[in-house]
C-alpha cells in the first residue's frame, strides 16, 4: 500500500518494496497532487499483482 504525504509545497508517495528479501521504504517527491495520485495508483496496481522486488518506473 502506498500513501501520499504533503510536505511544504510538494507531495510525496511513500511505499514499501522488498529487495533481496529485505523490506525497503521508498519516497518519491512530486510537485502536484495529481502526479502523486497517479504514481500511488501505479504502485498499488503493481503491489496488487503480487510482483515483489520490482524497480518502480514512472509512466506518464
């Protein structure tokens, strides 16, 4: 699951992935809420599909 966090004038998407059997937290900053929401939906779709240890790629 991913979440959106507001920091000053930007938004961050925070999510957890598994790399090499270890849990790792990722933080991706965005300048608009719409871009952050789009990325959050992408991350949740990838996580729902059950793929672990993926390298996240932003597709606009």
